[in-house]
């Protein structure tokens, strides 16, 4: 296989070079058994890339993927990289109505879905393939070609990740090969990735954290991956003594701490714990350190820019802080009068996305005149450059690491018979970081029960978007202009999930 790293901007060329030098090293380990070596990964992605071509998918085409996490799903992703195909991963919780929008917007050549997921039966006029979790049954298993890695430029699109807006319509963030390559190189250096590292991977792979951070770092270092198809605290505990690196959302850490067997002995080989995708409570940060002797490293990122800031590998990691900007990245707090005062966080760097898919107006709206991206997060920054996220200008809720935009949920609730209007908010939750709460009024002359609303949402919204509680009230608080005061609602219901003292 030709080493294309000198001339090829394709991010897969980086992984190919690392794997070629360590072909016998384990790549995917499941239940203590090596399922794939790095050499086998190169062979499998070659077969899968040839299979994609046989299905009429060419470089630059889009493939929508709604699949359960599995080794074949990883191979499919890497084959798309290798073939220069634009990969469009979707949350497995998305329902048919949501999927229909993505299919219409992205216009993929191919739809790949797991059995039982909406993508397996959703209306689609193009080619559809069902992908099982059995590598031996993969649709490319009978192909034997080894096509070369497609040459791309750093500016070529590599993936489209959909991220919703407050209007309820999802936007496709277009990421490039250069975005992915620059970010993984920066993280490998910042987090001191080592040749003998072993990654315990329990994150989903339709999300930046699991796909472009955890998986890419292992690939860049040709590091073994202890592969878990989902997070299960007991299963993670069994594998932790064999791992050196673990990445998770705050929910993972609260659930590990709930396990009586979780202690310093479980973490004896661990080098690094990373948390992101949602705020980590100070109490969780402190309890984890006391229980294990490890200080969780918090970082900050987003779909449109991958990883932006990070607490230091060497040096103090501050609870509630996401650290300073990563090398090559720049952050500024617009509107802050002095260091430490809040303002809107703006960012720039080689990791910043190319724009929103077929939406130049929104792309322009979310950038300043001098090219910085407006994150919508309210932050402070101290004199040492450390950033703290203190709020959001938008109503985004982050629950268990997933983004929920209230307007989408409100539209679904307002369509339920008997509902007058609704306001959806996020409140602190000890496990998920934030919980979705719906405050609802009755329609004139009507009546509605919280249970009826929950039942109505069960077929139209992904599980993580559905409220954890529904409160029925006589009226919603409003200001003089008639706008619902969500800040007042958050204050009123913020202790809904706080354990009694």
C-alpha cells in the first residue's frame, strides 16, 4: 500500500501510515479477544471502499449512516474516509420523521442502517443497505480489492454532522479533512498520547466526542481499543484495569461513582480520564479525585469546531473550567468589559468548520465580520486564559452529552390535544448534567395530563429529547413584551432533581 501522507490531505492517510507501521498490533478488542489488528483494519477498509464503489458511491458523494455501534460500523466510517466519501452519521435515537428531513437535506447516494432502526424502513428512493454487527456478515466481506486512499485536499469535505438550531430545524455542519487532521494532531500532543496507550471506548460514534476525538486519537497512535458497544458501568469496570485512557460524558463518571467496586485499584493502569460534551458538576469532579486519585481533564468543544480548549495535561486542572485554548486555536469573549466578566465566546482556528450545508445565510449569521465563529455560549476568561462556560445565549440543553433544542420539543408538545402552549427548559440533573423539563398550559376549555403528553412524544421524538418531567400550570410567566421568561422557570424548577438533604 502506498504511503500517501506526504502528498495526500486525506485524514485517513495519517491513520494508514500509523497502521502500516504496526500491522500486528490489536485494533479492536471485544471481551478480551482481538477482533481486528491494524493490518486487518487496512484490509477490511480496502474491501469496504471497493464495495462502496460497486454500489455507485464516488468521492464527494454523501452516505447517511444510522447504525448501532459495532466494529463493522467503524470499518464503514474508515472506508468512507479512505474513498473520499462524505460521511453523515445520525443519532440512532432519531425517529422516522426526523430521518426524512436529513434524507431530503443531505441527498445521499447510499443509506446504511442497522436492523430495527428507523433508517432500515424509512422512505428512501436510493440504495439502502442493512448492516449487522457481525463483521463476517459485512456486505463487503466477499470483496478483495485494495483501492488506494483517495487523494483529497485539506479543504475537501469529509463529514456532515447535523446540529439543531433554536428554530427546530437541524443544520449540517460541514467538516473538512483539514479540520479533523489538525485537531487530532493537536490533541495527541496536548494530552501526551503514548505508544503504549490503550483506549477504553464506550462513547457513541455518531458524535464528535466518540468519533473524531476518542477513535481518531487511537488510530493516530495505532493504539489498541477496548471496544464497548455502549456504556455499561459494570462492563467498563471489568476493562478499566487493562486501559490507560478513558473518555466520557459526565453521566459516565456519575454512574461509575455509583458502583461500590469502583476505586483506585480499578484505575491502577490509567493515565488519563477526559470529560466533555456537557458540564461536569464540581461535586463529581471532587468525589472522583478523592475516590481514585485521578483528576478528570475537562475540555470544551462543539460540532462546528471539534475541540477548542482543554485543561492542561501537566498543571492544575480546575473544576468548572475547560482550560485555555488549544495550540493553534484562538478564543475571545466578546462584550466582556474586563478579564473575568461574562460575554459571548467566539473562536477561530484550523479546526473551524467550512460552514453549514446549503445554508450560507446561517453560516454568515454565525460568523463575525472578521471571520470568528460565534458559539452562542456565554463564558468568562481569566488572566491566565482559562475559560469557564457560564451559560448559553440560546436555549440549548445538553443532557447526557446530547444536544436538545427546546423549540423542536415545544412544537411537538404544542401539537398534542389539550395543550395550550409549552416552554421547555433545562435544569440541573446529578446524572445527565441537565434534564429536559416541559412546563405546559391547558388549552381553553381543555384538559391534558402529563402522561398523555409523554405518550404522544414517544413516537415522534428521540428518547433523549423527551422531557423527564412535565409540569402543568395555569399560565407561563411573561415580560412586558409578552416573551416567556424561561430564566424564571429555570429558577423555579432547578431543584426538581436535587436529592433531598
